[in-house]
């Protein structure tokens, strides 16, 4: 797989002041984490048909460890509630949501905001060290 590190302006965390707590709650009710069979090596309890369909060009979210749907949904909500989202306009949803698990692993959830509110996610791996550092730093600042 090729290196993914790069400068993508749409892949930046919005300012913490972009959404107040009420807006974060509203967003968390509007969007859903469902996962994707193309990012799974171990399908767990996701109920995909077929159960898994990992693609070599996709980052598996469960290469490091298996993440069950409930935990993934909880991490997704934590990311939203901490404002760990990409910038988005009125009536839209963010393209990206980021979160960090208890072991310090960084995950990114993504959707096509112009078409859907259902997200799939994956672990940000060692091929993106700068992105991991960036997300971890923001996560720690927003945990205070």
C-alpha cells in the first residue's frame, strides 16, 4: 500500500468553538456509525453481507484489534461530543470524525457528506504519523 501522508485541507479538525454542546448533541442524533465491510478483517457483530470484504487499498479498522460495533459507535459519539470533526456548513454534516480509544489508537470515520449521514471508520496507521500526532494533540486538549 502506498504512503497516505500528505496535506489535505479538508482533513483538518474544525475549531473547538465551531459547535456548542447543543449543536454537538444535535449532530450526534443526526449521524450514524455503521462501518464498512471493505475496512474489516474480522466482521465481529456488524452483520455485513458478505461478512467481510477487505480491499488491499483500504485501511482495515481492525488490523490492530477487533472493534465491535457498540464500541465503534461509542468512539464515534465521543469524537462528535468533543468537536473532533471536519468543518461543515449549515444543514450539512462533517466529512470526517476523529476519536482516540483507551489505548491511544487514533480512528477516523468518514462519509460522503453531500449524500449520506452514515459513516464508516478505520484506524489511522503508522503510515500517517503526522495525522496521528495532530489528532492525539487535539483530543488531549479537548479532554480537559
